[in-house]
């Protein structure tokens, strides 16, 4: 249960980060740079929240930490594509645009950070 609560906190942080990107970063930095800065900020926030909460998750083995990361990744993707397509009415190409590394989008870094944080921080904090 705590793993899903923490993921929900990650979701709230991501939504607030996106709001900040639209309201502050993009008008000041432009669309491309606003997305890059926002993505990097979100990665840092994910690591900070993961650092603060990994003790509550307390994975006893690397496999448990990896399972938490994979769960967070799956929940993120389901939310991103489910909400994005069925609620926000974005097209699939619009949703996939953030995955275009050649187009300067680095969103996959957020997904990698989300997935890897429980394992890396669990190991760093000596939980397993």
C-alpha cells in the first residue's frame, strides 16, 4: 500500500511540475528548453522523494527494489497514456512526441529515474 501512496505523491509532484513548466518555464525559456528544464527538475524531485521514502518501502532485496521501480514505471505509463488519451483527448502521436529523443525530448529520463530510484537509493542507503 505504501508503495502506491508514494507513487501517488510522485504523480502530484509531476502534475505540479508540469503546471510550473507551462506557467513559468515555457514563457521564459521557450517550449523546447522549458521541457528540458522541467524534465530535469522532475528527475531531481523523484530522487528526493524516493530518498525520503525508501526507508518506508524498505525493500529487503534488490529484487524487491526493482519490483517497486517497475510498479512505479507501469503506473506512470498507464496514467500517462490513459489520462492523456482518454481524458485529455490527446492523440497517440501527441503522447508519443515526448519520447522523441532526436527531437530534443528527454521524457524517457523521467521514466528511467522513476524505475531506477528504488533500487539505486535502496542500495545506497544500505537496505539490502
